[in-house]
């Protein structure tokens, strides 16, 4: 018998023992077959959509279901927020979190769908009349809402480069095509022996951020900077924007400047001996000065109506973007320009919208916490004068201090785009010329057969003119050979390897021996 045979005996039963050995309750597995939701059904109620609408991600909803869902989500969000933010939420557009993808979904982004049915009442493609089943690849056009088979759009629009709606003939961009349903043939072909394998993969479109990555890389390689002049009611500042170090934050800031987003926005926080913060659209100020001409007043009112009243980033979706923290940038000295985190999205990593700050002194404790994307290069006297403005108990300036206009002197992002476009056109022209030269007949195109036609030493009489250029070893050997031909000793710098070491080693002087000769020999 083994020792300590009762060391695991207990006066109670473990949960694992009760569930496995003592007949405890076990959850029964349903083992239901996996079913894919048909493309004509709502993603919320799983029923055929009576009034179908589609999101940019390809999710189909019933208009009444998604509207009630958004209203419920909006009410839950309003209850969770404080009383001060309830007034701001009423001005926001109706939006929620998409129940399919989990991303932000606005009701204005939804577009209505139009399904075409044949005489039997079956959904089919309106052009090819092909039935759209559970194994079909279905796509829709955003501008018209018409639903087609994906191969129909591929053959009649993509390959012919004719971006017009096949029914209404209206112009439609490539980005307006949304895939509602895919056949998943590639994945099924690798995992199932009953499905014929397919290697052709359908690639997705690049996102807006991915399209800008080559532009950001060009700014970093060429070290392109941007310059902006910020005019306020108490002076002007010249800003240098680091498009080569923080391209994402700089791009958002420049887009907001070019769209007049910062016009009439106040600086809502001023902490002496620390920083000045502004850029929040909810605190936009309306000009109180009366204009003499009525036309100018109407233009200002129209401009204020077009300007958003909610903080957003400079990109098309308006969503926050991630930090760009670099060790080489530090909050050192006066006039450092950085991105302020948004309080509504402080829990996520992507927390930068439109708020920015300017430092009055070195604030190295902010390093690694906020993105630095520029500095003040002109108007430091104005910035020091702003530091003396009195503030209340909540660090709000008692004297109005707001931005009047943003003037962009140099936009590094647009400059990088033009440079990339120029390089692309030059490459296309070069390829077209090469293709044209290769297409010429061989008997009339000697240059196509002669690879030395464009050589710089084509018409010279040098020996070995088509050989690669000589390296340092060949040049040293030639110099040593020339010195030997003249009877001169080779120089140490012309020798290579061990010969150079022997040449550089000091030689012992030869001393003539005296006192030993043959005079004493007889």
C-alpha cells in the first residue's frame, strides 16, 4: 500500500467531481447546423427586410428595426452621461454602435436598397437575371441602392472602367460599391474535400488611412514640414507643423485648418506657467460684432451653419486617431504644440480629435502621454502676453480669447501628394516608352537588340569601356604596376593585404662591419 493514500480525501465534493462523477447537471450541446443569414434578411430581427437599408460595411437592416435600435442606444447613452453633456448630445446626429461590426454607425450613412424580382417573385440580378442565392456574391451601389451580382459589376464596370449605374446610368465611384454577400469559396476549398478548390481571392479596397500611408512615408523620407498662421482677437502666432514626425496628427490639423473648422473657437483653458488649450467645437463663439453690410452678415450665418458643433478629427469619418509618441520630441521650452486627449474617449487608445494645446514652459512630465506635432516659431511675445490674462476658478480666461482664422502657408501633405503623383506619371511614361520600343519590329529596331546603345562610352575608343568600373583594389594594382615599370619602389598606399603590412613595417638599418677583413690572410 502506498504511503499517504488518504491525503486527497476531503469532507466535501469538488465542482469537477460533482459534474463528472456524481451525476451533476451537464449542459446539453445543441449541435445545430451552422446557417448563414440570407442577404435579404435584417441583421437585427433575422427576418426578410420589408424596407431594406444597407451600411457601408455591407450589413442589411430593416429601416424600422435599425431606427428603433438606434433610438434605444441613444437613450441609454444619454442616461449614462452627465446633465451638462445632455444638451450637447441633443445636437449630435443619431448614431450608435453597429451590432454587426461594432464600429460607429450613423443613420445618415445608411442607404436604401432596391431588390429586383422576376416573375416568380425570386430575387435576381436586374442585368443578367441570374438568381441571387445563398451561394452568390452580391454587391450594391450606394448612390442608387440597386443590388447586382458581383460578377456583373466586375465585367461591365470594373474591367471596362465605366463607373456608371447599370440601370440609371448615373455616375458612381468605385468606393460606392459595397459587397453584401460572398460565396466564401476560397476558405471552403481549403477546409472541405466536397468543395472545389479556388485560388482566386477577392481583395478589399484600401481604407482611407491605408491610402495615406505612402504620403506619410514620403513626408518622413523628404522631411517635409508645414507652416500655419493662427490669427486671434489678441494677436497672431506662426506655427511649424511636424508633418515629417507626426504625419497623422499633422494631417488632421491641416484638414481642420483648411475647412475653417477652428474659426470662432475659443481657448477654453488657460493655466499660467503651464499651457493654453483650445480647439473644442462645442464651445464655438458667435461673433457679436455687427457688420455694416447685410451681405457679409448672411455669409457669416451660412458659414456658421455649415461648421460642425461637435468635436471631430480632420478625417472623413471624424473618428479619433491614435497617438504618435516619439522619443526625440519633448515638451521642452515655450511654444510646444500638442494634441489634447478627448474626455469622451479617454478609455480607448484612439483619443485625439481636434483639441490642441500650447505650452508656456517646459512640461517634460507630459512626454510619452500626448502627441507633439509642432511648435510656435513666431509671435512668442503674444504668447507670453496671453499668460498674464486673468482666469477664474475653473481656469477659464475672463477675457475673450478665440481663433479668428487659420492661414496655411505651406501644406506638406499636399506637397507630398503632388510629388508622388509626379513620380507615378513619370513611371507610367517611362513604361509606355519602353513598351513602344519593344513593340517595334526587330529589323527596324536595332536599339532593342543592342544593349549597349545607350551606354555613355558608346562612341569612345577605350579598351574595356563596357566593363564595370574598377574598384580600389584594381586602381592600387595599376599604380603599383606603373611604379614597378619605372623602376621605383611601390608606395605603401598602393599595396594591398600583407604586402602593405610589410611595406609599413620599419626596416632595420644595415651597419657595416669593420675589423674583419681578409688582409691578415696570407
